[in-house]
C-alpha cells in the first residue's frame, strides 16, 4: 500500500500540472485542439493561440505539402497527409508520466492557408 501511494501521489501531482486539453486519446486531444483553433482558421489564428498557451511552433520545419503527400507524422498508426498548403509542426505539452511525454501536433493547411486537419501524436522518452 505504501509503495502504491509513493507512485500514485507523484503521478497525480504531475498530471495536475498538465492542461486538460492534452488528456486522453489522440482523438480527444484533436477534438480539444479543434475547439481552440477551429478548422478553417488561418495560420495567424494558430500563432495567436500558440503564443497565448505557450505552445512551441517549429518554424524551421514548416513546409508546403501537396495534396495527399505524406508528412513525417504519417506512419502505420497515424495518417497525416498534406492538403496543398503548409504543415505546421508544434509541441503543445510535455509532462512526466513516469517518463517525459511530448504531445506533438501537425497543423495541416490547404492552399488558401486555412486549417484542414489536426494530427496528434504522443511520444515518450524511456530508458
């Protein structure tokens, strides 16, 4: 019992420091993010919300992807394809549970620079 408390209490404390926006499945996180930056939004809306929430946009890796072209988020578990415009990678959260977990987001824009898709993946550093 004592060992369980030693594990559970720190995890509860750490999870309390993480925004509820990134809790749950990738699909749930995507829904939460689309409420903040709705589909059809401009890149400036994304930048405004990112600054307000301390999300880190990876400006060096913003590239234009043709319609249907794979992004580096596209793998066997996640389909994230270009829509003819910029794809904007960002880091929206990092937390310990018990290893460092990063919540990365690929914001997919069309040729008119309007948001068309939000792709989420969580990665964890481990030993």
